[in-house]
């Protein structure tokens, strides 16, 4: 059975553009319950650790530089079948290909600066949640 929690974050460009509140509001309007949230900033090393799964990919350096370029909002949400539901909700990785009304279509700048992260599996969601939050920060 799929889990009820997943991890997301509002990425630096969306934060700089002032979209954090609108994105969080859209998340709750979409039927997701926010159970943890905090604003933080990743160091380059932390971004490299978080995205280690992509370390062999050609975009890794650019990704980790971008993700450490400013504050992010780390968020844990709950909903039945959370990972799949949230990934469908936020839209395609490339905002130009995302469906109308999705977070990435509304707030994404480009494929690299696509407004929000969304965990791609229950296992990665659990690991990503642990990366940012202790048990006492989850409600």
C-alpha cells in the first residue's frame, strides 16, 4: 500500500519571486494536509547530499548550485497515495509541458527552476523527510 506522506519543497526561484504562500495555499486547496514546514537554506554540500541520487547526471552541478542559491521551504504533506497524488498535482517537470492549473505550470520558470520538488517514491519520500525533519517536527 502506498504511503500517506510525501516531501516537497518550494525551490529558490519560486521563493525569490514571492510564490511561497500561494504555493502552500494551492497545496492545501488540493486536499493535502501540511504536517511539517520550515524555511531553510541548503549549503552546497547539503544540496549535494540531498541530490546524491543524481550525482552522475550531467546537470548535478548546476542543480546543486541552484538549490543552494537561496532559501527553500521544506514541506511534508499527507494524503492517500501521497507520492503519486502529489506528483500528478504539481505537473510535469518541465513547466511548458505541465497541465494548466498545476503548480509547475503556474509558478515554474523552466525545467531546472520548476518551482517545487516532489518525491518520486515512498522510499525516497521517507528519506527526504528524514533529511529535513526530526520526528518531533512532524505533526
